[in-house]
C-alpha cells in the first residue's frame, strides 16, 4: 500500500531528480547500453532502482523549487551528472575491448572485423570476446552489488541539485584516458611480445629459407599462437582484473568528489 506522502509534490520532485540521474547511468552502463535491449526495459530498470534509492534518502534531501523552470534546470543538471557517470563507467570497461583489439592487431585478426549490432559498429574477434568475458567475470564477483552501492554513494558525494563542473575534471579526465590506454596495452602486452618474437623468427626464416612462404604460413601460426598464449594467461588474469576494477572504483570516486 502506497503511503500518502508519496502524493506530496516535494516528494515527487525528489524522486524525479533521482530518476533523472539514474536514467543517464543506466543508458550508458555496459549491461544496458546494447541496442538489443528494449528502451522500455531500461526505463523500468531505472524506475525500479531509482525508487529504492529514493526510499533511502531523507525527506529533506532537496529544497522545493520555487517554480517549474528551476525544477527543469535541476532535471537537466541531474541528467548531465548521470550521463557523465555512465560515460566514465563505459569508458573504463572499454579498455578490455581495446586490449583485445591490440591482440587482434598483432595476430592479424583485424581482417575478421564485422559489424556487430550489439556494439553498434565493427568489432574484432578477441576484442569482443575479452569484453564479454570481463562482463561475465564482473557478475561472478558480485560486481552488480558494487554497481548499486556506487550509485547510492553518488547521491551522497553529489547531493541532488548541487553538482557543478570543476576545473580539476578537465585535466583529470584526460589523465583517465591516458591511464586506460596504458592499462589496455599492459593487458595485451604478453600476447603482443610473443607475436613480435614470432615476427622476428619468421623474418629470419624468410631470409634463410626463401622457399618458405612466411606470409602464407605465418598468419595461421600467429593466430594459433595468440589464442594459445591468451588461453594460458586467462587463469592468471583474475588478479589483474580485480586490480583493474579497483582502479575503476578509484576513478569513479575521484570523479564524483571532483564534480
């Protein structure tokens, strides 16, 4: 049974602002931003989570706007906060796709890039595999609980109606870009180094035994070797993924504090 205070205009204003921020996060979060997921489902997910967060907020979490124009500006501000947080989360998860694409580049699998409706563009084989594997791992370690707790924490670090862009964000986001590319290269480095050594070996073979067509035999060998090295490293990747997700949490916390 719904309580009577839910009909109060101030409470509805509070809930709509909570929903505005959460809708931006859900729109860009990796699990929900695939084109195959219906928009109506995303909206209902945002409505349900926003309701839970709204119930946890104090009734005086927001001053009642004096007119509708002020409330509309608050809605736009909260939507911008949600989109910024969702973009940062999606950006952090994109490093796994970039790591897989770097492996594909060394193995010659970029030729297999095809249009993927879920990704909304062309993706390579290992890039998509690595990304989906990390998403499954994220769920396996209860990452969805971390997601919900981070969203709830955002309403404490960025109170409703008070968020504003800070100067520190401009340079800080650039550093995040650089750090993400560095992490993606570090994840792909073992495979890239092994493939570089194989390229050198194939070059020596081509010089010493010209009859061997290294361009013909070398491509399947590089693909097989990259898959073999990746398969051998996957059991050891759990520690690296845990550390990376911890770094993600640090970036998100810094971003919310700076905002």
